[in-house]
C-alpha cells in the first residue's frame, strides 16, 4: 500500500504538467508564432527558450514538492518512523504544488522568454501585455488544478492506518471550503476573461478586425474554456472525495453491529476534515460511554448474582435450622 501511495506522489508532476503544459502550451506557442511579431522574428530560438523554460519549471516544481514530500518520502520508503510532522507535511503539500504553478507560469516564462524577446525583438508594448495575460490565464487555471491533484494524493497518504492514528495538527496550511470555492470561481472567470482579452487587445493595437484573426481568437478562447472546465471538475472531485469518505465510514460503522472501534481518517485540512475529526471524537466518546455502561451493568449483574446466592444460602440455612428445631422438639416430647 505504501508503494502505491509513493507512486501516486511521484506521478503528480506527470498529471499536473499533462494538463498545465501539454494541453495549454502548444496552443499558446502557435498563437505567439502566428500573431506576435517579437516571437515570429526568430522561431527556432523561441521554441528553444520554451523548452528551456519547461525544464526550469519542472526543476522549480521538484524543489517546491520536496519541501513537503521529502519527509513523507522517507517514511514511505521505510527510512523514518511515523510522527505528527508527517500530517503537517501532508496538509501543506497541495499548497506547495499550487505555489510552484505561480512561479512556473509567471516568473519563469517572463525571465526566460517574454522579457528577453521583448528586449531583443519587441517594439510593441502590447505584445508584452498580451503575452502576460495569456501566462496569467494559464497560471490562474493551473494553481487550483495542482492544488486539487495534490490534495487527492494527500488523501491517499492520510488513509494509511499508521498515519490516520497520528494526532492531527490544529492547522497545517490548508485552505477552507469557502476559499476553495472562491479560488475555483475566480479561476474559472479570469481564465476565460484573460483568454478573451488577449486577442481583443491584439486586434485593437494592430488595427485588425477580429474576423481577420478568428483562428487565434477561437484558439485561446477554447483553451480558456477547457482549462476552466478542468478547474471545475477537480473542485467537484475534491468535494465528492470528502463526502464519499464520510459515507464509507458510516457504512463501515453500520456493519460493525455495535462495535464503534472504527477510525474516521481526516483527509483534508478544511471544514470537512474538521467535521471528520469531531465525528471521530464523538464516536470514541460514545464508545467509551457504552463501555462504561457495559462495565457498570456487568458489575451490577455480578452483585445481583452474589445477592441471589446469599439469599439462597440463607434459605438453605433456615431450612437446616427448622429441621434441627423439629428434631429437638421431637426429642423433648419423647
């Protein structure tokens, strides 16, 4: 089971970048080459810089990931014993991945591609604005996707029996349901907005009509809709995971025929995770009360049996006394 969880952590980068880069970067490259002068001047250098930026971005991602994953990885490989710090690292893991996306989509591309090309070949400030709008759009969509993918992997780790039994930190850097809903709504709205604004600004600054560049407009708008859809899907899956965990726990509890010794692991650092902790505490308290009542009932039953035995013994003694008295009376009469 640990091997499967470790594989899931190692596969997070593939899942995130298959959406954040493989899906979105090729259309953006095509848009830049076709409609932006500073990239069309030297296409081979532009493509080479994009590849370099991808390598740097993945390196940055690994650095952010290992900040939380290092401790978890040692435990999963059997090189460390379980302790409360593992849960803290697990709850902060999705936030680290989301932070990596901000760096990968805004800082690294500007440092490696956008600003160097603008300095070398740019003569229109609008190109700088358009390029950053598209980058921010990709980053806004990738941040929640990375967070929810990391949260899904973290839930698998927290379900391990040794980890579920550890004490839960009061707050480990996660975000609540309200913030998740806000970030998801913000991401969906601005991803589509920025992808619509980029070709509009391009048409206004080049004195071109939108229908003359319909392909580019359609390309980036569809890209924005697809990325926004991914954000909504991952948010929905995050909510379903917590609800399904609660349903599975209740079904397991129902099947125990009165045995309440069932753990309800906390899978997220939000209100649903807090609810699972409270419900688990409630079940433990209820189990303790039932155990106390059973013990007191057993003690009372044992005392009742002792009293019954004492009464029976007293009855037997009274019978013997009566028999002895009858014998005495008979002897006196004789």
